[in-house]
């Protein structure tokens, strides 16, 4: 069995999230051409953009790079070794994706109950 390429992983996960390339581009602040290039011409996102891409898709950078990991929505259950700030940032990205916004336009407020 052939190993899935990074380009194919990006496209598959984006489609699983119900996004088109233009929506994903808008969420992470790049052009639609960038997303097309990642999915079709084998170019790779820069490191900072890769992190934003992973957050927008709800997966780890490791999943995008190598296919290791569940490849699915990892924020839902895999929180071991994850900080609260990382969980909140991931949630903001996912909410933004659903609402068609950029993550900077989403504000999340968390209260910790002591009782």
C-alpha cells in the first residue's frame, strides 16, 4: 500500500472538514493559490503557516507532515501533554472554520469553577 503524501493528506482532511480551498486559505491568512499549490504541486507550507494550517484543520503538525497520529480531529480526545492555551487556540481555529472567520476574530472565554 502506498503511503499518503502530505499534499493528499491536506486535501483529504480539508474535505473531511467540509471546507473548500478558498475557505481554508481565508481562515489561515494565505491565498487560495497557496492551498492549491500545497495540494497539487507538492510545495510545502512554511513552518509558521504549517502550525496555522494544522490548527485550522484540527490536527497536529505531525499528522500533516508524516501521517502519524489519528489524522482526525485530535482536539476532541487527545489532550495529553497539551496546554490549556493550545486547546483554546485549537478551539478558536475550529470555531472560525465553521463560522467562516479568521481565528483572530473569534474570542473564547473560559471560567474554571472551584466548587
